[in-house]
C-alpha cells in the first residue's frame, strides 16, 4: 500500500545516506529537473591547503601570520581552518582574545582589529571593502585563479590555497545527466576558480554561476524553479537562503553548518554526492509503483 511503499523508500534512502525530513519530499525528488550544487565543501572537499604566502615588504611574515591566524580562529569557513593550521605549522600561535570587532562577510571574507590594525582577509570583494574603510587587506585565493590585487596600497599579503574535488563528484554529475537532470554550480568564488573546478569535471556541469552572494544564490534558485522542480545542495551558512528557496534543499550532514542542516529539507549523511542521483532514481521507482 501507499504509506508502506513510501516508508520503505524513505528507509532505503536513509540507509543509503540521504535523510528526507518528510514523505512528500520523495515525490518532489522524483520530479527534480535541476540540481544546483554549491562549490566549496560540496563539489570540492572544502579542505584547503596553503601553497604559497607572501607579505608586503614593510610587514614580516610572522606578524602577518599571527594576525591572520588570530582573526581566522573566529571563523568557521573551510579556508579559516587551513590558515590557522598553516600558521601553526610555521610555529605561530593564534591569540583570538586579542581580536576586536570581528566581523564575517559571507561570500567575501572576514574582518578583525588586532594590535591597533584593521585587517580584512578574503577575496577581491573584501579588498574593495578594505579600500573603502582604509584597512589592510590580505587576499586569499585558490591557485587556479590569477593573482588579482585587491586594491593597491591596502594589500599587505597574498595567500594561495588548493582544494580538491570530492571523490565521486564527476560520477554524480554524469549520473544526473543520464537521468535527464540538469546540473548547476553556484559559488561565491571567482569565475576563474569556478571554471577550473568545471574543467576538473570534464566540463560536465551544465551551467556555472560564480561570484555570488548568499542572496544571489537564492535568486538563481528561484529562476531555476520556473523551469521545473529544483534541488539545491550545499554546506555553508551562506547556502541557507538558497536551501530554503529550493523545492528540496539538501545539506551536507557531516561537514555542513548547523544553519544549513536546520534549513534543509534533506540531509546527506555521508559526504558522497553520488547519493543524490541514487535517491532520485529510487524516488522515481517508488512513485512509479504507486501510480
Ligand atoms: P562558496 O560559495 O564556493 O562555498 P563562499 O561564499 O563561502 O564560497 O566564499 C567565497 C570566497 O570568500 C572564498 O573563496 C574566499 O576567498 C573568501 N572567504 C570567505 N570566508 C573567508 C575567510 N574566513 N577567510 C578568508 N577568505 C574567506
Ligand atoms: Mg560551501
């Protein structure tokens, strides 16, 4: 009977790693036309490693690393952990207590005041902010992007980081294609980095959107929904508005932020995004049986 079939399918999906927060989502899942993926921490591991660090002449590396790691200690972004670890590897101990006025700018980076200095750390956007506010900027970027200076005199350091695609990311996208489901990448990162990740996936992703702020991601989901039921999968605090807007918002259970896991309609219990096409296949089979 109907409820039994749904119960069985929900259980099966949960065992395979996708926990749906309600029986109705199974039906929605069976009709999904588009799956949008966040990049950092969803398609990629979100485990950054610092490959290069340089500081402007008038600053020494130790001081800069002490500032960076102290401020980043207050952030939960995947980049933050890598920067703190890099400082520790260089025998620098972060002192978060010395940081005042810490601020997080989603999709951009962070700010903190330390030793009487206003320090901004993040991408080009945060660089513009640093210029406006007359602070000092440390630019963090992935090595696949070209080195763009964030604003003349304000730039006091450049950090390069690498992050790799998750195992199974390409298979997940290819499997969606076989199911006739369109895949989209949404990222706050630069288009250079987005296109680099796309090339790592044999350009299999149908649409790539870069340099997005959290509300831009939600807006794009709204537009995608006009063309059919849309799922969004993401991990970050910055993905929460998009997860809520999607017909099915899926959060990364293990590595996902608390807000993402609260806002989502389904939780991926492993970090294996191949479970998404698998669940769509299962949902289609189940709903077909019900008709
Ligand atoms: P995505 O949408 O791909 O998950 P985010 O929106 O979280 O990416 O971040 C976009 C960019 O902002 C990062 O690639 C990084 O350059 C910068 N950024 C965000 N938070 C931080 C931080 N705590 N420290 C340094 N850079 C940061
Ligand atoms: Mg993310």
